[in-house]
C-alpha cells in the first residue's frame, strides 16, 4: 500500500510535508500504474532480445463506455470491465499481456522471439467478435463496440513510450472511421499518409505504375567456391520516401491481402529477369529463391498460378526455390500437401529465418523441405569464438545433415564468420561480407564476369 494513504488528512501539512507527499504520490503512480508494469517487462525484453524478435503494443477501447457508467452506474460498468479483461486474457495467446488502464482503455503488450508477429489484426477481429456478442447482466442487455490501434516495435520507434504513443495514434484513426475497427500504426504517417488503407492504396498504385523493383542477393557455395544462388528481395521506390525495404510495407501488404497481387507481380518479374539472365549466362545452373508468406501458400490456386507464370515465361520450376517464413498460422497438413506438389514439379523448399519461430523442429518433421536458412540473428555479433553461438550453429548444421537438408547461413558480415562456417561444412552463405542485395542489371554483370573468369 502506498505510504501516503496512511497519513492523516486532518493534520495540516507544512511545505516540506507537502513536497514529500507529492513525491510519494508520483512514485506510487509510477510504480503501480499498469502501463508501467508493461514498460518494465518491455525494457527487460529489449535487453535480452535477439535481433529479429518482435514486439507490438495494442491499445483497445470500448466505444461510448461512459454512457454505460452514466446510465447503469459504476458497479455495472466495473463488472463489464472485469468481464472484458477476463475474456481478453483467456482468449489470446500467452504472450499477449493485457492490462486495464482505467475507464474504457485496455493495453496489450506482445513480445515474441519469432521473426514475425502472429497475425495481430486477425486476432483482434476474433476478440472483437467475442466481445461484441450481446450479453445479459443484472437484468439488462448489453452490446459493446470495440476499436483497436496497434504499433509494432522497430529500431526507429524503440521505446515503450513511443510504441504506446503510436498505438494511440492508430487507435484515434480507427475511432474516426466508423467502418474501421483496427488500425496498425504506419511509418508513413509523417508523409501525411495516415492509415494502412492509404499505404495499401499507394502500394497498389505503386505496383501498377512500376515503382517496385527486384533486388538480388547472391549466395556463396562453399564447396564450389563460387556463387551458387540468388535471393529475390523486393524494393519500393516511393515517390516521397525514397527507396523502401520490404520491412516497411510487407506487413501491410499481408494484412490487407495485397500480398497476393504483389506476390504475383514479384513472380512475374523474377521470371522475366531470370529468363534474361539465362540468355546472358548460359552456364549458370543455380536456382533463384523467392520469398513467400505462409498466407500466400495456402491461398486457393496459389501453386497452379505460380506454375503457370513460370511456364508462361519459358522456365521450369527447378529454376526456383520457395522460401517460407515460419509462422504460427500454418496448418501443417494443408501446407504440406501444397509443398509436396511443388516439390514434385521440381521446385525446392526452404525454411527462412530457421530457429527463430515457434515450431522450427516440428516444421522439419511435418513439412517436406530441402533447405533451412539459419537466421541472421544467430550470426549477429558472432566472431566464431562464442561458445553458445558456436553450439547453436553447429547443432543446426549437424541436425540438417542427419535429416538430409542443406543449410544456408544468412547475415555473414565478417571473414571469421565466413571461415568458421566453411570449416564446419555449411553448404551456402549469404551476407554483406560476400555481397549486399543489388539491382538486376548488377547481377547480370556479376554473373557475366564470374563466367568470363572461368
Ligand atoms: P529475409 O528473407 O530474411 O531477407 C534477408 C534480409 O537480410 C534482407 O533484407 C537483406 O537485405 C538483409 N541482409 C542480407 N545480408 C545481410 C547481412 O549481412 N547483415 C544484415 N544485417 N542484413 C543482411 P530486406 O531486403 O530488407 O528484406 C527483409 C525481409 O522482407 C526479408 O527477410 C523477407 O522476409 C521479406 N521480403 C523480402 N522480399 C520479399 C518478397 O518478395 N516477398 C515476401 N513475401 N517477403 C519479402
Ligand atoms: Ca528470405
Ligand atoms: Ca531470412
């Protein structure tokens, strides 16, 4: 119990006492305020997080809740808030930590070691459905209206306070729009683009107006001592914000469903570019890796459409590797049958960011795969001497060997990392030490020079 509560209010306080009382009050608020508890947990997470772990803050409100308090009294208002908090806690994943901030406001902190947050928007819609179901309490029927704003942790908005501020900005946007119940804060806000809906429509326009470009990052084949693969990485030349990396827009594309036309554009362009590359470099035998999300994979006719684009461009599926990021949402049976078909056609399957998700090992067991990519967070600040990192990397290499899948190490930034991976029998490597991502024309030049040297 905070100290100030025990003081006698009848006693007239002198100036010193007043100052001390104010300090106590401040301290007690800062210690016991629910958002401070989350802030403390967030700061602890930040200290020990891996490079690719994620966090998100959700701000939630019950619209027109004040009217319930005014009409039915605080005892009913409080019972409703308790009911809401109970439903939030019992119906969201364990890593979602909810607190009631006061009045109609709830706050949630999600911290995960996974590279991607599970589909926050989808969960919020489920919670909304649950909380908005009409219910009966003390002789009255109630139905609530719920709105969410969320902000994801990035290096730019790295403090809890800025995440909270941005989640509230997003919530304000959702509140202003009658038809909208969820808004994700977007880094576009400072360009006057305020909603993910606007980013989505700009991206849609960007696709049709040729603002997207494919970059390529070469992969090194350790045993051949030569380039042995290329990974396709999309970029957006935004008219106001310049060159944008996919981290700035892939999440919104996924949330909005725009990932499907975007993915189709990427596959078409990758085929077109590859066709051109093969004309110039007839000796080039390695495949090109394309990133797909699990959401794309399980879309009806995904594989049929992918195969038809490949054929239309005069190529065969064995020219490509499908890179998939781990996600909570995969239904192993459904995913597995699509991947089996893709493999039968000759495509290789690679699990991206291996070791960071929830289910790395069960993926190996349940899905037909050819390759794992060791996530670059395992190599971050690794000199080749650190015991734990050595252990993790060597274990993945050993495990992969036993079950017969090959390994690509991502994020090689130093010679010592390169040498250690080489000596431990890693098949392929990728990273700034070898080459950063580059435009298609530069890859054509690199491959032409490589072939000429042989
Ligand atoms: P990813 O698949 O893990 O891609 C590798 C990322 O690591 C790329 O960032 C690349 O630029 C960066 N990188 C490469 N070498 C190094 C290094 O040595 N050190 C460090 N620190 N970073 C390195 P990028 O291009 O910003 O891509 C970010 C993520 O966006 C990708 O991560 C991938 O998950 C997603 N993405 C990229 N292109 C596509 C796409 O066409 N479709 C889909 N669905 N997702 C994509
Ligand atoms: Ca990838
Ligand atoms: Ca990766």
